[in-house]
């Protein structure tokens, strides 16, 4: 499904709400999202909402990767 910027911003808000009590630096900047995907399971996998938060993080990361690729394509 194609994501719009508005839908990704809503997902960031959901991610922040889900992870507010997780063991990690708080926020939803792209570095935090990447860390959560790669390392977040170590101290958060048993927390309620972890699977949903990880799914949201992967969606946000995918959108980011596509947008960065678009910016650097040769026109």
C-alpha cells in the first residue's frame, strides 16, 4: 500500500504512544526507528504493543527508504 506523508505522521504518533514506556530513547526520529527495528527486541519484546510498534517502525522505515531513494534518482 502506498503511504502518504500524512499517514506516516499518524503512524509516528502511534509509535510514540506505544513505546512511551519502553526501554529506549524516546521519540520517533529516523535513527530511533532504525534502532528499534534492529535492537528494540532485546529489552522490549515482552512488552505489550511491541509487535505492533515494530510493524509501525518497519512501515515508517520503508517509507523513509523510498523517499530517500527518490531524492537521489537521476532525472
